[in-house]
C-alpha cells in the first residue's frame, strides 16, 4: 500500500496519465478555435442581434448561420473525447487510490494534479490561417 502522506510517491504511470489528461483537456478546449470551426457542430440557423430599447445597447449578440463541422472534424473531436474519457477513467480508478479515504483522498488527488511531473506543457492559443492542423499536430503542440 502506498503511503498517502508522501506526495512524491505517485506511480510513474499515474503521473503520465494525469499529464496526458491535462493535455487532452487543453486540446479539447482549443480544438474549435485551432481549426477555425463554425460555432455549431450541426448546421444551424443564426440570429440577429437584439438591441435594447434604451440607447444603442445590445442585449444579445447575433450569430451567422453555421454550416456545421465536417465529418472529419467531428470524428477528430470525438476521438479526442474518447481518449480523454479513457485517461480520466485510468486516473480515477488507479490502484494507488484504493487505500486512501476521505479528506486525504481529496488532498492526494489535488497533489497529483499539481505535481510538476503531471503538469502539461503550456501552449499559447493562436488563430490558424490556411489549412487546419491535424489532430496529431494539436497533440504535439500541447
């Protein structure tokens, strides 16, 4: 059984999985913007901005019609979510947690998330011009 009071004893596979999980969360969040995708996955009608009766204040912003995402983009996004779910399950169900309960468990999970070996490499989000990057390119960027 792992000594839960020692934060430096996380198993290497758990640290690696937590790091990958954090990277996947970043990739999922950046995906639509990185690929310059429409606001809606499915084709949907947009709407006009609604102006307030008071002055020129806008109550609700408008949106243009969305042609939706290509099947390729939908598949790539689903693939990211599938891997994210797999890593989250691995981290949450790891044998390391079996002997830890209550507030100690919460503390250890937070220590894992903040362990330097489990932190993702910082990435700056930038607008992509031209052809959208492949999922593999996004993975390397994180």
